[in-house]
């Protein structure tokens, strides 16, 4: 093999990973009040042949465990044995949130609103800073696995950055049931990578603190689809997959009044304008309010909260 066809050597946290080498690294973040060290586990798979470096991560919000399980299964089943390029796998980015069953770190701050972070900032900011300094300079593309939060269940969907052609191509190649453009949020991982010229996409599926087998299966297949799209693996997908549906716009439908919430559609379902999506009703069966679809489209998220307040997000619908 000529030197020009050999993949680059990666250097993370002072450790080198040569072409053809796999390593498990520990990225030191901080200590618990007991003095116990907290490290972020980073799995690196460096292929022998030249190719892109892809970061696949989960657990940026500690209670979003579907992505954590997706990557655990892929590690267990040796799904990162790529032929070209390299894969950096971070199954749990927010270790603090994960062990506390929380979206955030103990001080209440969101790591995904703290990028690129500061060395002397809050705990969330320090985690983001270490990650930005040590991991992101190695990366060409990013895949970030998430779920819905606060009892909102997302139907499998891929999100990309509007105007970023490569980000959109990743989301399309992932081949979740739906994909669409999503705004960049200040302090988010995706905005930080966008500023650094790293195309990245987000996979959203399921809800926090619950495993969803369909979400996990589509997530595993989607990551492999991206590897194939980038030419990192010679493996061909045998089973025929339905092409992902592109949504031009999305909108949240909110509770018209407080009360009990009873959905009357299923997640992922196609709906027609004016169709009844659900009801909000009082506990005395005296008053109820129908929640109707504002346009033809698809349901991509349903709130599983049984008791809602006026203005709460109930359905996310796309067209």
C-alpha cells in the first residue's frame, strides 16, 4: 500500500492512533464531590486506507439513552470495522447527566447550549471546551444521536443545517423515515461544528429514559448508511429501504386549553388538513377541545404527557 493511500494518524488527548489501530481513550473532565474521576470514554477506529473521519456521538443530554444503547450495540456487534477513514465513537458525552438521569449537568446547565465552551467556565462549559479542543479538530463529519425530551416522543427523523449541502446529504443518506432542515441553536454542538466547517446531522427518535427498539434499529442502520455513502465500508445494504421523506417545513401544534390530553393519531401517520389529532378535556367530561391538523402532513412527534397546560406542545407536524 502506497503511503498516499494510507489513512492519517489521529492524535487525541496526547495519544496517537495509527492507521489500522483501534483504541479506547479516556477524556478526563472533572471529579465528583467524592473525588472520583469522571472520564468520557472515546472509542477510536482508524482504518488502514485514507478516508474521512466521522464522529458518532450520543448522550449529549444525559437522559436521552436511546442513542447510548444504539452505539453500545454497534460496538458489541463490531459495526465500526470500517475499511477507509476513521470513526470516533462517544457513546456517552454527558456522563454527569447520565448518572443523574438528567438532561443537564449537576449545576443545571445544558452542555448542548455551552459550545465551544471555556476552560474556566461552568462544568457544562468545561466539558464542551475539552471536547472542542480534543475531538473536533480531528473530525470531518458528525452524527449526533438524540431523543425527544419531557415525554415528547419523536418519530425517527434526521435533521440538517439549512444551506449546508453536505449536512443535508448526510441526513438524506442516513435514511430515517423523515429528514428536514433545522435551525442552528446558539451554543449547540451542531452550531459549533458548522462554524468549524464540519458538516453534521442530528438523529432524533424516541423519548428520554425509555428504550425504543424501532428507534435503535433505524439508528444503527442509519449510521451504517452514512458510512456507505462516504465510501468507508464495502458492505452493501441487502434489504430494500424506503427512501426518506423530505419535509419542507414543520410546526408545533399546542394545547388550546389545559386538561387531560388524549391523542387520536399515531406517530409517523399521514394526516389531512382539519383531521382531529386529539382532544384536551377537563376531568368532569363537561368540556373538551378538538386539536386539528392545520395542513396535510405527517406527525413526527407526540407529547405523551397525560395532563397538559394551555400552550404546551402536543404534536410536531411536517409537510
